[in-house]
C-alpha cells in the first residue's frame, strides 16, 4: 500500500520531468528504507510466532519458547502476539 500511494502521488502531483527524481529520492531516503525494513522484520517475526504457536499447541514447550525468543529477536511486537495467545489459551482451557 505504501509503495502504491507513493507512486500514485508522484503520478498525479509531480510534473513529468521530475517524477523519476522524486521517486528515487523518496523511495531511497532513510525514512522510507527504515519503514520498509521494519515491515519486513515484523512480517518475519509474525511467521515465526505462528510456528511457535503451533509448537505450543503440540505440547513442545521448549521449542515453542525458543521460537518465541527468536521471533522477539526480529521484532518486539512478537511479545504482544505471543502473550495474548498464551493468556487466551489458558483462559479457554480453564473455562472448558
């Protein structure tokens, strides 16, 4: 979505001789590169969290803990996802 909006803005608002320059400066600026790299890290972290949840449900707690720590090394938001899962899992098991 981010890249699409940048491209749409450059096509509609920037005059034709300067579009390529605008896209080059904007997409390779430190802000854009940091934003895109952060998205990649969070995406990889969420995939590893899903593996960790799968290991947790299969009663392989040590492997689940190791993959949860690995996911946290990629992005801190993994702590939130994994904590919410563990709390909701224990709440549903308790009330069955």
